[in-house]
C-alpha cells in the first residue's frame, strides 16, 4: 500500500498504517488479523474471508471512525451511525476493512476524477500490473468505483465492494484489469449504500479472479429485510443446470449482440472478443449472433432516469442536516439552500441534479421521464427475448408466432460483449470538456443495469500499441435476471483462456 | 436501532418562515351569516359550532372542498419502525431513516397500510388492487429527505362518499360529499422557535409518521357543511380506530380547505377561481377560515376585482386568512415513483380481513339505536354515537338493566357525560376503563328506591372520582355516605311528633280544610332534617297515616 497508494490515490480514508504493524488494540487491523490467524491455525475460521483485507467504496456506510464521504466535500465529516448490510456481512465473516476507497462524487462519473479527494490513477499505468507492463502515461482508472478497482489491481486488498449503477463496477474493473461483478438488482441489499439512482444502484464486487469475487459474493448476497427492493427469489433461475462446469461448455449457447459491436469499436477490443469466443467454442459452447434492438436508446434512457433519481436522492444534502453549511443565513430560504448546495456539490453532480430536476418537472415528465421508463422496459424485453430462461420478475413473454421467413431468435444462456468500446483514456484529458464524451464510456454496461441483470467483466487480454499502451481489455458476461451462478461459471471459463496479448 | 438525539435539538439557522400578515380585505361590514347553533355539542372539539353561511339570501353560492390529513393510529411510524407518540420528548423517536441518514431505506409498516385500507373501506371507496408510492419534492427544514413519500400517481383508494344529514347538524336536508381519493403519506417534522429570533429548531419525532390524506370533491356549500363533514370524519376515523390518539390539539387531524364563490344564478356553471387555506387545526378554524374566505372573495368580486388563485394561511387570532404564495410561485413538486418501494398489491383476502375488522359504522349504529329493542330518540342516539365509546357502554348497561334502554341512555347522556365534560384528563369513555358494572349497581339502587335519584347522581360522581377498592361494594359506599334510604325507624315517628306539636295550625288546615298540599311541608322538612336518607314516598305515607288522610 505504501508503494502505490501515493500515486494511485485509491483510498479516501484507511486504517492507520501503524495499525497493520503494531496496533493490538481491540478492533485494530493487527488485532483482527492476529485473531483470524489464530482461528485459521485452529482450523476454525469464521469464513473464507476471515482475516482477509477488504476495501469498501466510500458510499458504503461503515459504523466506525472512518467517515463515509461519497467523495463529496459536502459529506467530508459524515460518520455513519450504522453499517451497510453488505459491510456488516463482510465484517461478520471476519474480513478486515482496510479503508474506504476513492470514487466519483456520489458515484456520478465513469473515470473517478469527479471527487473532492483527487483523481484515481490507473495502477496499470504505474507499473503495478502483474505482468510488469508499464504504460507510457497515466490512465484513468474508470469509475465510479475507480478507487476500489485500483486498490485491488495494485494488490492493496484481496477484494473490494463497489457500487454499480450504470457500469461503475464493471468499467473500472475492466480498465484496471481485474474482475468486476454486478449481481442482479436487489441480490445484495442496498441498506447502507448511499443512494445515487435507487432503481439502478447495485452493490458489486471487485476482485482479481472470478473465484475471489465468488467468495465475497457468497458472503454478501441475500435479502436482509431492510431493503424492500431486494430480490428474495431463489439462488438461481434454472440456468444453473445448463452450465455445470466452466471447463465443459457443451450445450451452452453464448449470444453475441450485434449492437455491441459498433463501427467505432477499437480493433484491440474486437480481437479480444473474437479470441475469447474462439476459446469458449473450444470449450464446447455454441456461439450465436443475437440482436438487442433497443440497445441504442439505453444510454439516453439511463441519462434521464439516473439523474432524475439522483436529483431526488440528493435533495437531503441541503445544509440543514447534511452538507457543509458554508453560507450564512438568508432571508430567502430557497436562496440559502441553493447557495449551500452550489458550494458543496461538485460540477458533475450539479449537472446531473439539474438534468434530473428538469426531467421531473411537470412539463418534461411525460416527454422525458416516462418516455425513458418505456425504453427501459423495451431494453429489458430485448434481453428476455434472447435468454433461454424467462425473467423471474415477470415470467415468459408472449411469443410471436414464428414462421420460416421470421424464425424465432436463438435462445442463449449468456451474452458476451465488450465491457468498454475503447481503452482507458489518458488521465490528462479528464474530465473532458464535453461530458457526453465521458458518458459514452458506459454504453456497453448500461443495458444490463437498466434491466437489472447480473453481469461480470473478466480481463482477457493486454493490448499493445500506442492507443492501448499495454492496458488490459475486459469482456463482459451478461446473464438472465437471477442467474448469477451461470454468469460466474461462464466468467470462470473466460478466465481460463485469458492472459493473452492482442 | 434507535438513535436518540435528545441531548441536542437539530439546530438550524432560520429564515422567514411565514408570510407577514398583510392587509387583507376582510369582512366588509356586511353580514353574510346567520348564526345558529348546531344541535350537537361535542366536548372534545374546541370552540363553538361554526356559523352558517346562508347563500340563498344574498344571491351568492360557495363551493368548498377539503383535504384532511389524519395521523394513523399505529405504534410505529410509516416506514422506519420507530415508535410514534404525540407526547414523546423532542427527537426521542428518531431512527437514521427518520433523520434521512444517507443510505437508509424505507420499509412499509403493514399495520399503517391496513389502517388506511380500513378507513377507505369505511368511506365506501373502491380499493386499488395495485397502488404505489411516489416522492413529492420540496426543500424545508422539517422535511429531512427533501421529499415526502406519498401516493400521487396511484392512490390506495378512490371514489368514496360520506353523507351528511340532520344528525350531523345539517338543518336543511342532506349532503353527499364525494371522497375523490384516499392516500397514504409521511408526516413531516416540526419546526420550533429557537433561542434567538433567527433560530429554528427541528423536532423530528413526527417525521415519517403515517398519515392518511382524504381528498373530497368540491361538494360542500357552506361552512356548516364543511365543519359537519370534518366533525363526522373525525368521529368516524376515531370510531374505527384509525385516527391517532389525541385530537386536533395534538395535530392528529389537520385540514386544508379550497373555497370558491360564484353568483347563485350561475348554479351549474363552471366553478369560480379557488383559493386554498392550508393547515387548519381545529373545527373552529375550518369554519372561520371558510367564512372569511367567502366574504373576502365576494367583496373582492363586488368591488370589481378578481380572485387570484393562491394558497393562504389562517390567523386564528384575527380569524382571517392571509396570502402565503400565489400561482406564479406555486411549487413544482416534481413527483416521481419512489424507486425504494415496490408497488402495493392487495389481495382480496387482505381486503376482506380489513373489512371484517371494521366495527359497526356510526350511521348504521345510530339507525340501530332508534329501532327496537332500544327505540331511542334520534337525538339521544346521536348523542351516544357522537361520543366515542359510549354506545358500547350503553349496550352493556342496557343488558344489565334487563333491557331498560331509556334509563340506560338517560344516565349516560346525563350524569356520565357531564362527568366526562368536567374531567379534562378524560377525552372519551373508551379511554377510561369505565365501570359499567358499577354504573348498573348505582342505577339499580335508584330503581329499587334504596337511594334517591339525586343521591344516585351524587354517588356516581363519587365513584367516578374515587374508584371502588376491592373490598367495597357500591352499597357500602352508599351506606358510608349515608345515602341509603330507610323505610322505617323510630327517628321518623319522633320527628313527626315534634313537627306536629309545633305546627298545629297546619294540621288543622290539612285535616279540617282539606289543604292536602301542606302535607308536602312536613315531608320536605323531615327530608331536610334527616339528610334525605328516607325514601320520600315512605315519609309521605307515614305523614298521611299519622294525620289520617289519604
């Protein structure tokens, strides 16, 4: 940690360095680690995570002396009086929380550059990657869980929890060359995850391997009774039987949606994807092209729905209870709120609040907000039409009668897509002057978020050349709602073929 | 998980909270009202029954609609699991959710849902099989989340009605008031004045408590109708156990009124421009606010002006309404569906269970009391139905008195009610663990003439003030107080002897001049001297016997 952290800037707050060496006070890292060591030696660890260092994204509440800032100067001194469900679960499993990781303010961003605590630097560009390939310039770590991704990639912790609203776990994981897993919406309770866009927010896991991610996932999954939007359905959606063994994919159908392969896709990404497909077909999988026609509208729908919910969720940071009250009282109440929020919130957050506030107004509600919700549903139906198993949220769709001229689309177990269309951008160019340039980074991750589907990015290759500079390339496995196990097994299969250069 | 903030109020800086009272074109000297008293005077409503707006005489008509906010009776708040009580200490019942701590989520309290459903069923509403929660946004210091969770797009229930009749205080016929919708929503916190003029303190005890909002159609025509409606609604919600403990003074029922006026001859044409008066917290203010609005709007139109659609507040001291904000600065609430709460899907079974849990509704109860076996007068029946808990006492008492409904009712609306009024700590018979057995004992003593009617009332008063101890019976207390009437005794004979000796002139008149009315003098004097412990009939008979007159 002392080696990379000064450059990478992946933590907002962490357990004292000295805690890790000499501190034996109750609750100190060393003490926790030591007692875990004793339990392991006695053969009675609390879980596979006992004594394992885990980092938490700083929008996950932890009842400790570490603040929960969401990378906002508004919450600079906010200490949560309770712990998030996912945080309590890893702590109960014996994990050592090493710190709270850096991020985009309130998880709004794709590059971890929009925070009050500085930009996160992609460790793959500072000589921290496992193959020793050193990039020529510093790259962005991706966002918004960039600190979590960088901390894992730089080996500062075993795994990290992040949050994924439109790709905030998968994009930085892909940029940093690690595994990023976003389960189905509601699989991990949101209690204690500071809300950005509640209908999309999902706790996700960042780890170096799929196996590591699974260990953490097993600890944090399942409803807790405090989150009414949590998914209380079964462990799997019936797809598990179709994929028994990551090494044997016979009978497994992998769909490649054509809409994820636009003309502007980087050649290295295409090369990665095609070698990955070759690898999977060698394992016995059947590869089929599929179409998800509403993918194109997903990005626009997301950037209406998410800001609207953000505008609502962030209304509480008005300076009365939360938020630094920098402005003296004013006769005009609304002016006072406005001044406080203008000072306390960052540019990107304010931009999304303004957009969100606008689309919620009476005049724009139908044309923007409702319209986007309709598209969200169409995106979901797109997925349901291609998956072999019906969506447990609403059962089988009415099937259009198939005819020889209009054959029924192939039914797939999982979809394989790129995680991002382009390499991690140079840090010097971020944040871009046109925010849309940053928004398009999420184009491949947003559809699964809108549909609430489980998705996992796996690093598959390193891309040479000036454009990529040895940066990792990830591929994304998307499964039907509730089919986490299928996604993780196929992700393992992908992982088995990874590590090549393109 | 309950975090206490008792030691410190959430301290916030202040700003102008209320619009300054400005010159209001109030009652202009013309008297538009005819004052009359409602036949019902129910103790726990503050103030006098409202005046009656008589539109027919002046050629104007008024149109009134109401929004009522009823705190739901439930041990816990709507979404947080925190206890809710109107009498908690400042910031005592506050969980992280109630204070809108980042990362907290709402969890619907099913009891509040059931209560709202029961209210909807009692109002004859159509229940939505699927309803949902929405967020209504505005910034205010006692609204911690920056939004209120309510039901805007898909309310719990729609299309109910409440019928007002003469039993509810309407003099001329009846009025059907439509209930447009019933929705569940969160209450806000309370802003309190701070130490200095510019400080505002926030108490979040009430924040997140469950409310039912009931929206009526623009169906009422006078302040009498509106106040009757509010009174009736209060009684109904209280009767079915949905309204939180406390009354208007605790803010458990609050009211917004919408008022517009128009020329009477334009009946049936479009409604006039309406003004809303917000946050009325007593029946009296509802009446006064409506009356003031009607007179203000009429004067405005008669002066050639026009009504500006606006939200107004009510000043209870001047009994006038004052402008708060007009349409130009009307709030944009930016409603969106609440993404933290799944839609509420109600099964037929759940609805049926809620329906089955409703007691007999007040109108049905009133009707039943006027029919055999009770056959009470409509007036007495109304008195009983309008006093929470008294019908139950009445029915039990009547049974103990072998079906003597009249005696039973008279004792309740008489001595029992007057005791209730005199005791400020008691608000209803339901709250009081009222001893019906004890009341029956007292009445039986009076009926079998062991004590006089007057003594009976006195005895009851004593027993209500100071309950029986375990070893005591009602008779014991009556004896202790020397209330038991005795039928015989030497004392009586001796008294008669003495009186007869000293009143020979009166005896002459009675015996020789048949002035029998003078017998009363002897009976009365004996009663007086003996502290009325003898049955007057017995005394009367004795005096007559001694004098030898029939």
